């Protein structure tokens, strides 16, 4: 089943130096852009992370320090990548919990004001787990009937994710809606204010922390009751996008008081 799109949908996959979205760096990024008319555009970039790639990580994706030492840094590529995905919805495999948060961190570090407010996110892994609960390679074999060659390569994984989603729409035609907004909501793990899921919305639509001693507490209330918490958070090892959201909440509260 072909996707019904109202604007371009970018399937993307990242390979990185590790799994910590606040600390690790991208070493490869592949974007498969699907237009509403069915046309496709694909780009893949190797990236110099400017930090060593651990041996155990090289063993997973096969990208060595030597392979990327003469490649551009993400800061040098950020503008080009952003132009390709700007104004598009995003899709990936485990992308809501990993790829999108990591991409946001790299964009913000590069000085690009990356924001997901006007973009939808479809996580094909979440759809798969809700339906079958397997890995990407198993998903590809299950839905597409073929072995996934080149697994853990960004380009192969991005293309496989696109094909899996189309096959999911065929297999679950009576359960899934061929609509990016619906798929985004269905594949969302929880209603989050930030990308990493550290700040979520409660049933009343208020931002609340999802971790630590203030888990479940109103962000606005904590910032007012504990003035030093904001500074601690900004200086701690949290994702830049989450810090950006926290700053916006603080400024909103301040502006409300001044009115």
C-alpha cells in the first residue's frame, strides 16, 4: 500500500558513537524523502564525530574511526541535512526514543533551531511492537518476506523501515489508517513536551517531569518552588532540546506574571 501524504515524509536512520543522546555523536545519517506524489529523494552522509568511536560500537555498525576521519563534521553538514528535512514529517525505527532526540541534539549543537512543533513523527518500531514485537531485521522478514541485507547500515535501515511501514499498512489495512497524523499518534509512546520524554503532559495538559524526585510534578510549580532547579538542570547532562523546552516553560510563566 502506498502512503497517503499531504507533505513529504522523511524516513531516516542514524549510526552513532553510542546510545546516549546527550553525549554521543552521529557517524552516519541517511534520509529517504517521500513526496506526496510518490517521488523519492535519498541522501546518505558519513560524519566525522570528532570523538573516538568505541570498538564495541564499531563491531555493531562497522564504521571505523579511519573511515570517517576525513569526512565532514555534523556542524558542516547540518545546514544541508536541515534543508532536506525542513517542513517534513519524520519516520524511523525506534526514532521517537533515539534517532529524533539525537538528531535534535546535533542540530542544536550546530546552531540550527531544530523544532518538532509543526512536524509529526511516525515510529515504525512502535507500530511493529504493538502488533508483533520483533527487531527490524525480523520485521523486514515478517512483513516484506525477505532477509535484510546490510542491517545496521543507515541507508539499508532507512529503506527497510520505509518498506516495512508500507507492508504494515497492507497487512493491517483494517486496523491502521493510511494517514501520517494517525500513525504518529498510534506510534507515540506517550504525550511528551520534549523529544526525550523527560517532560510530558498530564491529563490536564500541564507539563510534568517524568523522572527523578519530581516525577509527576508540575514543571511550572517546581520552577517556582525551587528557583535553583532551573540552573541545575541547564548545567547538568540533559539533552539540549529538553533544556530548550524547560526554558520556554520558564519564560512563559514569567510573561504570564508580567501581564
